[in-house]
C-alpha cells in the first residue's frame, strides 16, 4: 500500500536555487533602497539649514538647535552608511530608530489636525510611511547582511602562530 502511495504521489519540488542565488543581490538592493531616505534627509537638513531651524522652532525644539540639527545629520548619515555597507547593521538601525521614532511623533501628529481635513490625511499618511520605515529598520536590526557587505569584502584570515 505504501509503495502505491509513493508511486501516486507527486514528485517533491526541488528547492528554488535561483532565489537562493539572488538572495544576496536582493539583500544589497534592499539595503541601498532603505539607506536612500536617510542620505536624502541628511542632505536636506544640511542644504536647507535655516528652513529646518525654523521648522524646529515651530515644533517647539528650541533647546540647543545646533546640537539637535547636526546630531540628526550625523545619525542619519552614519546610520544610513552602516545599513548601506552592511557593517554593524544592528547598531546603524538602532541609531536611526533613536532619531526616527521621536521625529515621527513630533512632526507627523495627525491626531492634532481636524479629522477629514487635507492636513489630517497627509500627516496620517506620512505617519504610516514612517511606521513602515521603522519596520524596515527593525528588520535590518535583526537581519544579517548577505554576501555583499563590507566585512565580507575586506575579510582577512586569522593566522595562528
């Protein structure tokens, strides 16, 4: 009876080797795409410094604006670079989360807008977008980067003496 069941059963699918081979490339592309937003925001903060200072004042961030602005630029650039290179991704993602979580709740406070207004719709959309980016950062923090990462490219062999 078991032989009959074996003969009638469908062949087992082979593992998808194409995806396994592409996984490292997908990892690299994902890291590139995730890091773009942080590089762009760091550039924007630097290029439009005065506008960002005014925005900080509007949102009530008046304490040591130089420290906050340049600290944000540093966190965005370093965290984005660490994710892009796949070097200490967990630390880079945590740096970005330290910046991204307060930013999301301070700047995109859609609950303070009148429900049904255009501002409510836009702020809630930006809030949800930032939540999705936080999810990507949490994935990056728990993910080991693939074959194309800085450590692997410059790996050295330890020689015992």
